[in-house]
């Protein structure tokens, strides 16, 4: 795919990098492109807009809250909105253990297919 750096902007009074991401033409992807607004200080993508195969804005993810955990910023509240249907899903993280250990087998093809 391709990544294009767009002009920097301000989003919610924060300086952000703008990035346009497009999959390879041969890829069988759900989205034709993704646009991101990434915090210059935190490296958290505060806003992501997903475009469907027809090139229409399809979904939008917005980060509502971030928290610094062991020196890194983490999105602790995100909202994904389906712009066509108007539905919305919200995820809130209440407990983050950045030192948790997981066995490699958890990430095998067989385990991820479950």
C-alpha cells in the first residue's frame, strides 16, 4: 500500500500529523483508504476515517480519552461510528497492565482463527 503525509493540522487544539493510507490495488481490503490525525506529541491517532470500496466515508474512530502508562500514551476511551447507518460503539479501558506476559502460542494462526 501507500502512505502519504498530508499537511499538518490542529485537531481539538492539538498539533497533529495527517496521513492518508491506501491498500495495494490488488489487495482484497474492506476499505479503499484510511485517513489519520495522529498527535505529534503523543503519537496517538486521535481520529481515523475509513472509506468503503466506493470511496465513501464509512466509519470514523475518535479517541475521547488518553492516559500515559509507563511512559507511553494509550487511548483509554474510543468511539467508532458507522457514518452510513448512524450506529456507534464505545470502548473504555479501565485497567491497563502494560507488563502482562502472553505465551507466543496465543498468537498462532490456529489461535487467532478462533
